[in-house]
């Protein structure tokens, strides 16, 4: 009952966003580290496919280098876009956790009668 | 759990160390030493990323050393200085103030960015903790 497609999709998305926040934190922690290559997280397309196939738990979270052009010290962290990502990820996470709470709220209503 | 906060914490530690080092360099910018001894040596902060775990997510940055600049400094002719040698020379540190000030701004902004991410991450973890609250 608690593992319907909606809840599982939300959980998978929250897990992806959590990884994205960690990666963003790591990129910003290394914003001045010479030779550091920034990473980016993608899970949305894999999750969409997995939901289409009926099994959101099979979605993969992939961490890949951004491929941005490095500066003179070999570091390619783009601070502006990282801060935007951190803020956006925070808001998305709040939206998803709210949706998950609503989903559980429906079940709670049924249980309480 | 709460890894993003730890990661930003390593960034804050690294940039605070950098701020401390810059403050010390600037505090000693006018140190005078006799030519028989070394001049004050400006310090630099050396860092490297902390290796990523099996999931490919890195864990921040760590300080690996504080290398010092040359002890030769700059020879300056100042025969009135009590530390001057027989020819009237003293040693002053070879510190570029504009470089130090530039580094200061970089360290300060980077520290702020990390503090900002701690806040964002706190919001995320809070909302995760609040899943199912009030139902």
C-alpha cells in the first residue's frame, strides 16, 4: 500500500535531489581547488523511463563531470550556476517532500476512516 | 546522512584557514629582519579534493600543507635601522599586498558560498525529516 508508483517515484526523485545537493556542496567546497573538475547529477530522464516501465526503483542516479571549460588553474567550477542549483534543489526537494506527505495523508485518511 | 553539510563544512574550514593565513601574511608585511637571518615568509594554503565514495560523490576539500615563500625577501637599504648590517641593508618580506588582498576577497566569497550551501542543505534535510508530519 505504501509502495505504489506515486510514492516510489517521489522517493526516487528525493534521493536523486539529495545526491545533487551533495555534489553541489562538493563543487562549491572545491571552488578554488586547482585542477578540480566539477560534477553534475542526472536522474530525471532515467526516472521518467523507469516510471514509464512501471518500476521507479530501477531509476539510476549518475554523477558525471560537467565538461565546462577550466580556468587558468585547471578548475572548472561555475560558482553562479552551483549556487542556483543549490537553491533550486532545495525548493524542488520541499515540493517533493510536501507531495509525499500528501500521498501518505491520503492513506492516513483511509486508515482512520 | 547530512553529508552535504559535512562537505560544505570542509570548504568552510579550508577557506577559514586561507583567511587566517592571509591575515598573518598581511600582519607581517612590514617585518624587518637582519640580513644574517631569514625574512618573514608568506604562507600559502595547499588543498586537494577529498576522494569520492563508491557512488561518485566527492566529500569536499582538505588542506594538505602550508608552503612558505622564499626566505630571501627583499634587501632594502636603510642604514638607520638598528638591524641594518655593516653595509646598511635589512631584509623585508617579499609580500605582494595586492595579491594578498585579491586572495582575501576570493577566500571570503568562497567561505560565504559554502555557508550559503549549509543553509540550503539544512532546508532540504529539514523538509525530508518533515515527511509525513501532521498526518
